[in-house]
């Protein structure tokens, strides 16, 4: 919609409130609300002011005035507000510089799209993420100086068999949740409701299903879209999944590894580049891809350990990235082979379906930053003709010691990933897409607030290991 059409849409829907949503630095939606009387066509140019100093990773208190500028193409009726509320996604502008705020993740994604066009390589980066998540019945957790614990409640959890209370069996075994019918799959209706709400909000859905893990692991697949639009949709996807679950007195988490001993939640991310409506990744090379596609893969593989700091940006991400749980820890590419970190899907010979699937990201990432970083790595591969080497079509989890030692692997911790990003980020600075300030702020924020925070706290399992030593 245009600004004028948004105003008409608001009148038709008898909107009383307008919800301004924007994404913070780590990747969570924030919002503020104004009455419809304060909303006009001019606000799509001028924006609405707020204090940016309290937003994680953003401006200092002495430089905190910001403007949230709504994008009219994102306007929808908020599906969860009791009062008729128009929802708009915003980019952030610095009112002093009269320019996009450099640490606004959505503005970074816009610059990534602009950089792609400026290279002449292509004009559109299509992204298709497969975000997995868990639907639990409840969760309790706490950390103090004298105690620390978490407790997951799930009627579908394999660990509940034989426990007291209502227990009717029919629980997915560990690693066997893909994909039984009800009553083993107890959450079909909830996922279906999520799908319908997503479609009403303008997200095109291809399928939904139970995922491999026990305890309500789910996946809802969105139709691919251009980079910024897909990042917007992924934020909306999370919002809808969490709030539909709340309607049913359940809770959703996108945490990559909440359950010990079972599969974690990833976000396999399909990617392709197009130009003037034509796909550029189809060709006569391995698995029917183009030389350009192979170079793109080469760029992703070369920079994967640095990318991990943005695509797998939590300490918990590396509980998932471990051998034995279908997680793509080995940096190799293949067709059909899901043990490789990059897969070339072979469902169709249609050139428009030719794409790559980067399998290591997870849904805790900030999608604007993660999608942009992967695009920049791929473009670096194309620009520098980075050869990805030979494809590996073997099961990478069953390689011999010599073969396995020859493969690069993903980092084993967030600390390693941040070190890799610190050493390798020149490819992100091209076109001023990312800036040195963004990179250093990200690394500093993650080290101080997450790596160090986990490092200094006793872990419950350490008591089992060491209490009687």
C-alpha cells in the first residue's frame, strides 16, 4: 500500500491505535503505540520520535533522539490486539544527520539490497528461511547466587512417560518426531491456526509439520521473498507463532537447543540471486547450478566461521551445532546431502527453483543482519571467483578420521565465532553495508552480555561432575 492507501485502509477498518514496530540490535521486535489521531500521511516521511538510548546496542543517552519511519507496504491489522490496531514496521532515522541510523538492522538490510544492485551482478536476493521452534506447555527458569535451574513442561515430552498425572502415551521418541499423525502429533491444530493467522497477515505459507525432536518441535515454511521483505516476514512469523501459542496457554521458543539429547531448532536458509526477472543460479555445473552459484557457495564457505557470529549468535546456538543431531557442523556443499552445511535442493529441474540452502543458521539470529551478511559473503565469492572445491556427497557424520580432519568445521562456541568475525569482516564493509562501528558494537555486546555472563555462572551439571571431587 501507499501512504494514502494505508490511511484509507485504517478508516475502513475503524482503526483506533497505530502500533509502530521496529527491530533492536540483537533481533527482537520493539514497539510503541499512538492514537490514530496522531497518524497521517506525513508520518511516512517525517517519522515519529522516540528515545533510542534504552534500545540494546544503540545510541548513548546524550545522543538518543531517533525517528521511527513506517513502511506503508508493511501495514496490517494486528491480529492479537483487542482494540482495532494498525501495525506498521519501521526503519530508524537519525534526525540530526537526516539519514538512516547506521545501527538499525533494517537499514543495514536495505543497504545490502542496494549494494547487490550496484555490483551489476543481480538486482534481487531471494531468501527462504525454514525457522523451527518448540511449543511447550510451560517453562520455568531462574538464576540467582545460590541456585540456577530450568524446567520444561510438555505433555508431548518423551521424558514424561511413566510420570504421575494424566499420561496417555503416544509421545514422539527422541529424534522420531518427523512426522507422525495425531495423537502422537498433539499440536496439529495449533500449527494450523498459526498458518491461518500468517496468511491473513500476508505471509504465503507452503507447508507446516511436526519436526524431528520430541516435546512439540514445529516448522512452518514460508514462500521465499526478497531480502528485506523476508526479514520483515520472519519477525511477523515469530510474533504470530508466540501469540497463537499464548492463546492456547502454551509457549513458543526459538531457542536452538532447549532439550538435552534431542535435535535442536535450526533455520535452513534458501538463497538465490535474480536479475531482470531471470534466475542466475541455474546452469550446467554440478547439480545443475551455474558457475556464479558455485562462487557464491565458495564465499559462504570461506566466511562461514565469521558469519556464525551473526547467523548463530547465542551461546545456546553451539549446543545445537554439535555432531550427532543432524546439525551441519562440517563446512562442505552437496546436492541432496543434509549432512553438508550447504545443500543444493534437487526437488525440481526448473531453473527458477535452483537455489542453495545454507543449513547452519538458527532462528535466534537477527534476520536483517544474518541475511545481509550471507548475501555479502556470497557476493564476495562471486566477485573474487572463490572456488568452493569438490562437492562431498558422502554422509559427513560417518567419515573416517583422515577425511574428517581435512574438512573445516563451524565454530564450537560463540566466543570462537566472535573471534572469527573480528578477524574476517572486510567483506561486510563493502558498500558501507555494515560499518566498523556496527561490527565492533556487535562483538562487544555479545562478549559482555552473553559470553561473559555464561562463563562466570556455575552450571547445574558442574555439581554432578565436581561436587564430591
